[in-house]
């Protein structure tokens, strides 16, 4: 299976750099769908109507948008779409994963940052309240000329972002190729089972039995642990694999439907449109408009 064309960006970071920051004033978005090894925090201002794609998440943004991406193979792009502004402001910060080693992130003051970076493997979007709160830190960072103080301000920025209660992940787990950040052994066991058997018919009763719980107890436990009911969690996994096939393969939509555990085309189309806002065909056509030269 050949991966759909995505530009692999080579960032200007050197081994001696802590992070790279650039502020741009632009009239339009021109950079194509891309991915890179470095972590990225991207802030966009005054671009209402632009469309942001992160993995299999496609959203039209408002006047303020802030996204953290730490997935090394997670493709992303901002496009003009319905944006009419000619005064777009964009601030991009890129930094290496080894800037904050595990030895540091495992220390108590950095635990919230570690959790945030893990979540951002799927792309993490921040609410307007958080954006407004951290804008002073972001603005001061763009004007800091002393590298030491720039690093201190950057750590403060990351910490403040990690305190956001309403930040939400973008791409699905299977599309972003990430492991679930769940400490429970039971949940991990269920997730591994679903990833292995998502193409088959899976009933709640058999999964509850897998972890030695009654259906009612398992349902409550699962929702409390993951924030999703079991059915929605399974759909999210199946859709993630389906979207990856829509993007990366030439399989027909019918073939993808049955390969990913959906029992009929009508059901697949209905669920896909409900969760993604468009049909599988429309999603594939839209995604493949982004033709990139390596």
C-alpha cells in the first residue's frame, strides 16, 4: 500500500537549537499538506473560514486557532477555503522531542506538560479562552532576543497550555497511529483486542467477558476510563482505519466498508457522514485534491 503524497518538511532546527519560532503576516495559506519529525505549536489569527486538516480531522476555524502536534507522521495543513482575510497572522514554533527528555517530564512540575504532549500525538486544539490567556506569552516570545529567557518563556507557555481543561484531540487514534494513553490494564487489553479484531463482529458481552466483568459494570467502567461509550470507541477505531484506507489505498469504498467491520454500505455511509460531516467518497475526493511533489 503506497502512502498518499505528503510533503515531508525538513525544518531549520539544528542540534544546538532549543526551538525555532517564526511569525508571518500573509494574505493566504500556500504551504501544502505536510508532516515532520519535530513537535509543532501553530497559532493562526484573523483567518476565519480557513480550513484546518490534522490527520482525519477537518475543521473550519474561527478568528483564532491554536494547535499542538507531536505525532511524527501526522500530516497537517491550513488552507484558505472560505477565508477572505488579507491580514492573516501566523506564529509557528517547532521543537525537537529531545528538548524535554523523559527524565525531566517525569518530574512532578512537568507531569501536566508530559500528558499534553502525549495527547498531542493526535493533534491538540485549544479553546478560545486558553488562546486569549496565553497570547501575552506567545507575543513576548516572538520579541525575546536572549535565548535563555526565550527558553524560560517557552516553558511557561507550555505549562499554561497544559492547564487547559477544554483542549481536545483531533485525529483518531488509529489514523494517527498512536497508542491509547490509558493506565488501566483492562482498558489496554480491550484496546489491543479491538485493534486486532475490528474487522469482525464484536459484541459488548464478549469484550466484558474478556476482562471478567458484567456488561453493566464494564460499560460504566469503560465510559469512566475513556470518556466514550464502548460503541463509540469501536466506531472511532474502525473509522480511523477506514479513513487511512481512503487516503492511502485504491480500494473501493465498498471494499473498505467491509474490511473495517461495517456490515453494509448504507450503514457505513451514514456513520461516516455523522462523524466526519461528509460521505466517504467526498472525504477521499477532498483529501486527494492536495497533490504534493516530494
